[in-house]
């Protein structure tokens, strides 16, 4: 856990400044190793894989409407009215 502190500290900074609650990893190794690290250093920050997010976002022609994502969790509606605060970019 101590070796992962620099990454966890960077996530904490972004979490505090931008109210982030999710981390996306492109690498399978990071996807496997970051959840316990986030649970220890940054409770409340979820770790997702990039391919998982793309899979959830895909809408195929003729597909039935989905109510669950790839993890079999309830689908969350997108909030288009949420805007980035000025100066946070």
C-alpha cells in the first residue's frame, strides 16, 4: 500500500479539486491492482477498465434496452446539465 501512495495521492488531489469518484485504467494490471489501493487511500473512488466503459456505452442496432451494465449493476443515467466549474479546467 505504501508503494502505491504517489498514485493514490494524485487521485486524492483530483478527487478533492474536481469531486471525482471514479478512476479509469487502460491497463489490465492497473485495473487489478488499483481497487485495493483506492479502497485503502481513497474510499469512495471506484476503479473501472476502459474497455468496460466502452462496452457499457455501446448501443447496437436491434438491442433490447438494458437496465444493467457489464458488472450487472443498475445503469446510471448521464447528467448532461453538470458543467465544469470555471477555473477548474
